[in-house]
């Protein structure tokens, strides 16, 4: 009897977890939870292998994007904001190089200097609304360039 009850409870918990994982939180809510750089659902599944906190994994799943080949390769943005603290730029030579030598290739990308902000990309939709935030602390310049080429729609000025 106890074994059947335990199995039932486990199934109810898994069903509840699956249902609640389908909810999506806003970018701001996810950022408040600390998931700014963890955008792919496969990352959440990897997290669940190492962290046994179901609530944390559930929050992660509410903030992730499906990372199947089809869905991720088709996602593009109208523009981006590269946000960084001017005082901390000395610690990010790859980002400085991008700003000084590559940024003009991407007219829809703006640089904003925000005090104490870690380096991040704020990806924008057609209406200029915030769609995704990606931390880029450890990105190399060539990775940043590749990401911009793949994900930021070219404007008529850059064609």
C-alpha cells in the first residue's frame, strides 16, 4: 500500500512539475531569478542532473527557449543593445575590440554604458522590445561577431 502511494505521489509531482514548466516568465522575471545567460532548455536539463532542487529546475524551464536545431537557427532579432560598465571595460579586451573595430558593421546594435553592469547583449524584436538577455563576459570577439551575423537581421545600411 505504501509503495503504491509513493508511486502515485511521485507521478503527481512529476506531472505538476511538467505542467508548471510550460509556463513562461518574462525576461525581467527570469533576470531577477538569475537566469539571464541560461537561455536554452537543454541547459536546464543538464542543470537538473547536478542540482536536485526541483523548484530551481522548474524556474529554469520557465525561462528557457527550446533549443532544437530548427527553432534556434531561425530566431533572429531586429537589433541589440550591448550593455557594459565603462569602468569595467579594461577587464574585457575582447569586447573593447568588438566595440572599437567591429561594431560599425552592425548599425542596429547600440552600445550603452551602464554603471556596474556586466557585459551583456539585450536582444530586441521589431518593436524595439526586450526579447532576451545574454551575458557575454567570457565571449571571444570572433564568437560575438559570429553571433551578431547569425542573429541580428541586417539593416538596409549594412547590405
